[in-house]
C-alpha cells in the first residue's frame, strides 16, 4: 500500500467528523482501497449517509455509481439519487437526469421531462445540456420543431467551446446555407469543432481541405485532420486516409499504410472500405 495513499486516508479520517468533503473522500477511499483495505459496503454507507443528510454532491455521485454497468447497477436507485440531487439544484445531476429521460436509458423515454431538466441545467450554463436541448428542438423529437430555439441553445453551447455543438452548427450552415457567407460561417464553426477534438468535425474539415471547398485546397492539412479523426476511430476518416495513402494524395503512395487504415474502417463495417480491402487482397492473390 503506497505511503502517500495511507497518509491521504488518515487525513480524510481525521477531517471526516468536521468536514463533509473529507467524509466523502473517506468513503471513496474505502470504495477504491486507497490507503485502506477495500470495502465497497463501508464506502457506500458513508456516502449514502451524506446523501441522506441532503448533500447534493454525494447524491449525484450515487446516481452515477448506480448507473454504471456491472453488478451494482440499479436504475431505481440511480434515478432516486439523481432526482434528489437535481431537486437541490445540482447542475450535473439535472443534465444527467435529462439525458436519461431523453434517451430512455434506465428510465422510460419522456421528452417533456427531459426538456424540463435539460433546460434547468442549460440555463445555468451547462454546455452539454444546451447542446442536447438544442438538438431536441431542431429534431422535433417529442416537441414541436423550433429551429430558432434549437439554434439559440446550440450557439450558447458552441460559444462555450463545446466541440460537438460547434460541429453540429457547422454542419447545419454547410448543408442549409443558401449563400457563400453562411457556408463560410459553417466552415469556421467546423474548424473550431475540429480544434476542440470532435472527430466528426475533424473528418469534415479534412474533407473540405482535400476537396478545396470553402478553403484553398491543401492536401497536407487534409491529411493532418483526417489522421486526427481516424485515430479516434472515425470510420469515414479512416477510409479517406486510406485512400489518400493508396492514391498518393498529400502523401507518398503507400499500399501497406493504405491497407492498414482501410482495414480499420472495414472492421467497423464501413461498406466502401470492405469492398476496397477485398479488392486489394484479391489483387495480391492473383
């Protein structure tokens, strides 16, 4: 047992009678075996006592704990604790409860309830809740479709740097933009989403550079963004990167490297990659 972990456990134990955070961390120490012999039962008991006293952080933690796959999964307990935490105003609990209702994950799907909880979190500035709420209004899933309301929440999320929202706004402007100006706005949001790490945005930005749409054609930058997306497991990016290596777009032609990326996409069931890999392997055996 690491000396630092043992010291941390002792500090938490000493402060647990006076400070709720020390008590919470003490429970986590027991649950994970940090500095003390692991005891899930004892750790949960400590955190549940805090939750029963109205501590919204402990309630939120328990809600998430009982959501996880595994032998401790309990959707009834998860909903109970998340609801208690959300009622106390915990933004993350409100967001998670809203997402569960939206997806029908562990709870019956209820878009009206989802909107209530997501709006509560979104109005407090939760970017992921803003993104989800915007998506509901844009899709009209269980509510009256409202493009203006949907874009309002997506913009709020995107302006906070939420990469997925930046990608969605970029895609909307690119697909529905009726002018070059709107398409350029879409491309700029796509760039921001790509820089924020969204794999869909990285793929789309790579293709914009590859095809010379809205940006000057730049095969080297296209390869850079396609590779970032492909490394995150994006099948279309893996396919595009494989084809670049196969035909020498932005890189020296390399059949082995091409087959590597095309095979990764094929393993995910990407139809064009499956066909290309089959054809490449057939050429080798002929």
